[in-house]
C-alpha cells in the first residue's frame, strides 16, 4: 500500500524500499485494526434508546497480555534488526569506490573530481552552480565526501535513497552504487535560507566510457580549473611545515608518518582507537591536542584559523594519496651530509641557519643587523631583549632552543608571532651547532 517512492536507481534502493514498505504496511494494518475496532465497538455498544447497556467486565487475561507484549516486541526487533543491517550495508564503502568531493554553499552544490590523466598525474575537474549536471559511471560504487562552506545543508538523491546533512567544518559521506543510467534530481533538504528550494543539482548516470570522456573534458570549466587537491596538498605539506614532523616514507619523526595512514586505525594515549578518516585528520590539524597517538608527545601546534576549508581538504586529499602507490615526493627531514662530522660545530650551525633547516632561518632573520620579519641574528647571543608581556630576557642557550621549538612562547617586543614551529626534527647536537654559529654572528 502507498507505493509512491521514486524509481530504484541504486543497488541498495530495493532493500531500503522493502523495509520502508514493510513499516508502512504494518502501520496501515495496525492503524486499521486498532482504530477500526475502536469505531466498531463505539458503534456496537453505543447508548441506544436512552438506555446504557452493561457490557461484561473482563479482567486479567494473561493470554491477551502475552499477545500484545510479544507481537509488538517481535515486530520491533525484526524491523530494528533489518534497519541496522541495511544501514550498515549502506555505510560500508567498497575499496574501489569513486571519490567525489562535494561542497554545499548558499545556494548551490560544487563538485570536485580528482582523477589521473594519461601520464598518471592527478588532475581535478571542478564544476558547480545552479542546477549543475554532475556525472557518475553506472555500476561503480560512489563515495560522496561532503562539507559545507557556510550553513547546514542536506544532500538528498531520492532515486539513490541517500541523504546526509552537509555541515560546515565536518566531513560527512554517503555511498551508493547506481544501477541504471539516466538523470536524477538532487535536492537540499535542510532549510538554508531564501533560495533553499532552488538548491538543486542533476545527477547524470552514464556508462564508464562516457564518464571518462566527461571527466577529462575540461573545456567548459577552464575558469575554475586549478591544481588537483592532492597536488595543492603536496605544496601545503611543505609550505605549512608538516614535513618537519610527518614523514612520507614511514620513518618516525616527531609525529606519525603519513604513509598509509589514511584508513588506518590509531591507538591513542587514553587506550582508545580511532579510524584515521577525513574528520579525524581535520581535527588533528585544527585541534592537535584532542587525540594524541600513543607513543607520541603532544607537541603539534594548532593550525586553527591558518587554513581555509579548501586547504584543509587539499591536505586531507594529499594524506589520502600517501597510500604507498605514489613515489615519495617531498624531501624527508634533512639527513647528515657527506663529511658532515668533519665540519666544526659553528660551520654545521651556519649550514642549518642558511638553508639546511627548512624554511631557512635567514629568510626571516638577517645576519647583518637589518630588520626582517624576525629579529636579526647579529649580536643575538646573550643579547637582552624586551619581550611582549614577559620583561627582559637574555638570549642564552635555553632561550634560543625554546625559541626554535616553541616560537610562540616569548615574542620580542615589536615583532609578531609569525615563526612556524616546524623545527622539531632538530637534534640536540644540531641546537648546539646552531648556537655555536650564532655566537660567531657579531
Ligand atoms: Cu541548502 Cu537548503
């Protein structure tokens, strides 16, 4: 009864409809049975001819009580079991799923497809706008990873039987396997302002070959073309200094390596386990203290406010790409050079300061007394500096080491808290060498 559902275009649609119809039928059956007998009895035993009729008083029927306890319990357990089982099935994403990133914003949907071109280089196709047509291949599992740029939206493809809220600052996903080609409407189903009812898109399901032709055809969107998210993430990985503490080759530095980290399970210091997914990575970037991996120290600075949502997404895409299939691109933390040990400490320190440390200290600290972003190194050693809110501090060994590891701890008056805390991979000997060199910059 009441079969008003749209066509079944995804693999799990039949299951969803089956349980949905079952619940509808049960509801109709019990509504008719209960309300029907209420009405029947009301009429049957109504007050007739101005006289009340006594009806038999029945008390304490164990049979009746057993029936109305057991039947609904069995029905509820049955529905609950299949509800959970089908939902679990819907939330399990096959490994070969095609990943598409979706951004919701007032009042349109934007789609990002990362794919590899003929040379194996990652490319991105970005499309978006009102009623945009987006394309997926038929019979291939699809994973939509979604986030909002502003308020809460909700992404709903009725024909695929998937719907999920799209929330700013949090990644949600839905997954489905389209089983028929055609065009299917997408709606926003969370009231998000004036144009909410027009926040739509058109899903076009096509053959695999047609999909590849479409995704590689970039002629229509040159204005929006850009670096693939994982490529942008690769730049950010070095630009933001992630590389100082997170290797790509599995080696241990201050933080866990990014190699094959996506999809892994992390054991935390409190003994619990987390899945390394988009939300966990994002949280670890924005709020590194929230979950500390067992065996590591809580030393990572927060990048909250330093990365926009696209940059965060790019970093996640880059981390996701470190699945062991791609050659390792960024340089691992600097290793000892040939003949390094034959240099004097001050010579080694000079190499660190002038560029072996990345970024080079000298890009912000001059050696000749001129003022750059940070205080000059000229005459720095044992110089007394006025600190913001901390009085005078002498630039001795302890202060220099602290300033390298935790640049935000004490800020010299007149300067800004700009230095990236990315030099955590330096070893004790390296600090000694740097200090020896700084002593010579007079
Ligand atoms: Cu977006 Cu409603």
